[in-house]
C-alpha cells in the first residue's frame, strides 16, 4: 500500500513541476501547482509516519486529518477559476480555508491543556472518554466538507454549461467533461469512505488503519488523474479585460431592461438570417457570440436576446442548426459525392466526429449515415 502512496506523492510533485514549466500558465494552473504540491507533501508524510502518528502523537494525527478540510476548497477554487472569465483572482475564495484554520487553532489552544487534549481521539472514543463538543463539531465538519464541496463544484459545472451554450458554437476542450466525471466518481467514492470511517468511530467496525489507508488510496488515485488531465487543460475563456462585458454569463438571461426595441429586434433578426445564409460564419469551428456580434455590428447582449426571443434557441443551438443544414445540403449535392461524411462535417464547421454525430442526431433524430441512406433510391 505504501508503494502506491510513494508513487502518488512523486507524481504530485512531478506534475506540479511540469505545470510550473508550462509556457502559458493560467491562474487555474497556479492553483493546481499549489494544490498538487500540498497533496504530494500530505500523502508523503502519511506514507512514512501515519501509523506511528496515530499511536504516539494524537494531536498531530488529528491535525493531519484536519487537512481533509482543504481538499474540497482546493477543488472548488480550481474549478471556479477554470470556468471564470475574470482576470483577477477572487480573494473571497480564501474564506473557504477558515474551517481548516479554526480547527488547527483549536488544536493549538487545547495542546496547553493536557487533560482536555487527552480526550481528543481519532480512534473510536471509549465510554470513559467524553470528547469536547467543539472537537466533535470539527470532526463532523471534516466529514461533511468533502461531499459539500463536491456538490458545490458540480453546481459550478451547471453554470459553465450555460455559459458555453450562450457563447460558444462548439464544446470540445472547454466542456470540462474530464473534471466533471472525476468529481462525480471520486465524490461518490469519497463519501462512501467517509461514511465507513464514521461507522468505525461510532460502532468500532473496521479499523482506523483501514479507514485512513482507504482514504489516502482514493486521494492518491485522484492526484494522478487530476495531475495528468490538469496538465493538458487549456484556458477556456481567456483573460481579455473587455471579455466580461461581451459574454453572456447569466444562468437565465433577462431582457426586461434591454434597450432593444421590438422593431429593431425584427430588423436585426432579418439581417442576421441573411448574413448567416450569405456569409456562412458558422463554417468557422471556433465561432463565438462576441465574434458574430462584431461581424454584424451589434452588442453580444442584443444578439443573444435576438437568438433567444426570435429563434427560440441559444447561441450553440442556433449555429449548429446551420451546420447541420449545410451538411444535409452537401450530402444531397452530387458535387460532394466522393467526400466522406466526416470530411463534409469538418468543412461545414464541425470540429470533431463525436460532436458532429451527436448534434446531427439531436437535430434530425437520425444519424448521418441513416440520413444519407434514406436519400438513396430503393
């Protein structure tokens, strides 16, 4: 088991070093460097001294366990920076570290009172030992911290999806699917292990070594995965100083206070439709809402309003509808008979086979192959 911990600790420092050498580091990269460095040290210390700490140094072992209060905040802050379009780091995120600091401040104060310190145990509390209520509170807080932050991070992904569909015409490399799956699977596994640890503490089932080794094993696997995928993760929104004003980032865009009048909206909708047909901007796989808005000389907010209200679609749906229609037209055009379906799709603005197949079927209720086969005479 310890061999796995050694590998995980090494990988944490190794990935942190690779991230540090990355040419175009974003704020999220710097957060991940700090996180991986801390995890490498955390897992490394446990792999060398864990069992002796729990046996001979009760307060120090409790302080080690209190570090679990940092995993959730680091995950949440990392995910928040990935999906954020703002250039400046939000210092309010540091407030998430308060429970960890408060727990260790409490342990520091208790260390001056030997009688009270003797009652603090990570192992199952015996009937003749009555731990202080504040200590029990911090243990409960530590147990709930992981599941709470997993849920909070998944909520961030929901907001991120809305931002993508409001502003981008493709989702490849920006949908954070790898992190979403990792958080979901790890969150479920971590919650189960925390529940097992609680059972041990209350009913004395299993052993403390089994509980902590299992938690650190899960953490080791998490380190290796997030280090590998995090190294390849690119900046999603970029850090343009004026980007915040040009992106639609509200969960439910509201236009009640819009200055766009009804007749102006109708005029712009007509111009937009004509522009889409004549200029075919959707052929650009990386087309975004701000880019299209600048091409037709309208604000991003007004363009989003027109697409939502006049066409009952978000930006992603609107652009990809034209791409699907372009593919359908080319499939039926003898000029493209020698082209493969993927070749036609890439020329029509799609940037991957998986995205093409998924979107085409969603729009037409058919796969591209089924649509093409249906055009052949019996």
